[in-house]
């Protein structure tokens, strides 16, 4: 059996998972970042995207995550994000509408702040559609 490590994974609105984990792959500002047991201490930013994780004795799973951070300290992992959704929790039509609205907002060329918020919304919607597509239904 592969080595595991404790994870506390919290979204702003709820605890997402707390327990043992075999591996994590998170979207970060420098690319996809993998964590396994005995990982060195570190802190990094999480960007909107698809997270993959494997729990003991289970196949790899995925979730759409928004911005946040991950901290590894003394073999324990803490993940804090604004939102995290499993594929079965994602409404594909809503994600498509959010992506379309974000693209339109980016074309409006308002303030830099509004443009960045639209970019964030588009990235989150794209991650949700990707996770839902990998789970079944949408291929995009």
C-alpha cells in the first residue's frame, strides 16, 4: 500500500475533504504541482483549474478548484480555496453561461479590475467544464 499523508481541504463555504491522501496534483501559478507523502515544507498559490487526488484504496478523482493556497508543513497538507466542486456537483449549462458572460465582459474593456475579474470567472468556468467533461458528458 502506498504511503499516505493527512490533508485538510477547506473551501470557503464548506469542508471539502479531511483525511488521508495518497497523492494530490494542484493547478498553481507555476503549473501543475504534485504532492505525495514526505513532501518538503512549502506554500504556494492555487489558481482556478482542475485538481486531481487519490485517496487510499480508491481510483484517482478530480475537482474544479478556484483560487487559494496550499501549505505543506511537517508532512501535513492544508488546502484553502474559495470553491471546490466534484464533477457531480457541477451544472454544465451554468458553467457555459458563466464562461460566455466572462468573455463578453472581457470584450467590454472596462477597468483593469473588471477585466481581471472576468478573467478569473472565465478560468473558473473553464475548469468546471473540463472537470465535468472528464467525468462524462461534455468533451471540450
